[in-house]
């Protein structure tokens, strides 16, 4: 079969492009742990505040029995609550969000964090903050006139300087006393 040299060149170019894209997909998925958020868990947005997990006193940073760091937040026009949290660097942190009103999105630059927060569902993403610093958490789904101003602060501190889950401790104290 005769293949024109120019055609042969373009066959090579196309295979190279597909190869580069496949390498990029596998690199981001396996090395940088960037995956499409795929947690499917339903929740009633209207009674969020009555659930154990998303009750106001239970929002914020928690540490599980397995020492895993978990953050529970509520998205609402126009902010993520609590509006400021502190988490350790170099540790897997699992974020869980629910919205009390409309569709929101969560984006944190320099991390793999980018998910929609859909009414009626719990969104969950696990990330590792590689280095300490301030990580603004932005809404990236248009949710109303205040969308541009919808953001919260995430302070990432060195692992050995992290003082633990403040919010959870407060909640536990309240229950105890
Ligand atoms: Cu919330 Cu845009």
C-alpha cells in the first residue's frame, strides 16, 4: 500500500498528539490525583440544619477516629460557612459540602479542588495542600448577583503547627457542659 510521505507525516503527528493527551490524562489522574468528583449522596437541602453533620455547631474541621481530617461546609448565597478554616499541610483533607439554596461551585487554585455543589446532593473531594499559605475558596458557578463576592478563606499551616479541629472541639465542649 502506498502512503504519501506528507500523509505519513500527518499520521505520525496525529498519533503523537493522541499519545501526549493520554500521557497527560494518566499523569494528572495517577500522579496529581485529579479526578472528576463522583460522590453520589443525596440530602434534603431544606432540612440540612437539622441533620447531624450539617447542623451549624458541627460545621468546620473535624478529626476522625482514624486521624483523617474532614471539613464540613455549607454553601449558601453568598459564602461558604464557616468562612474561615485552618487545616494542616501535607495531609489528606476531605471536604464535604451541601448547599441550602441554589447551585454553587467550589474552586481552590493550586489544588485539585473543583466541584459543583448541587442542591439535594453532598459533594465530596479529598485534597492535599502541598504547602502552607492562604488558599481562597471561590464559587465558580453563577449563583446570583453576589456570585463575584462568594468566597471563604482556607489557611493552611505546617503540619506540626496545626492546633487541631477548633470547631469540633467547641461543639464537643457544648455537648459536655
Ligand atoms: Cu455561589 Cu456563585
